[in-house]
């Protein structure tokens, strides 16, 4: 959980939900003091794949085929 303490006591002037942006759903909250909070749900895909060998102790990593996250 993330608590956004800087929003306490602020007055909301506009609250918008964008359902279908390029990156996914987005929430935009504008405050009367000119500050804006936005949050976007981004989906990403990654592959976690490894080859290990267990010689009776901790598994030893032989090869990592994992990929970095790819945004959709």
C-alpha cells in the first residue's frame, strides 16, 4: 500500500478516468492549487526461464533465458 500524504486537505477540482489510452486505463485528479495526480495501469509481459543444476546443495544457475518486460 502507498499512502499519498501530500493529498490530505487538498480540494479536488476535476477527476477524470480515461478508459482506453495507449498505455491502458488512466486516472487524472486535478486539484485547485494547480497540482495534478495521474496514475496509469501499464501491462507488460516477460519470460522467466532458467536452467539450473542441483548438486546436493543450492541450485546452481547455468543459463538465464529470461527476457525484460515488454509493454503492450
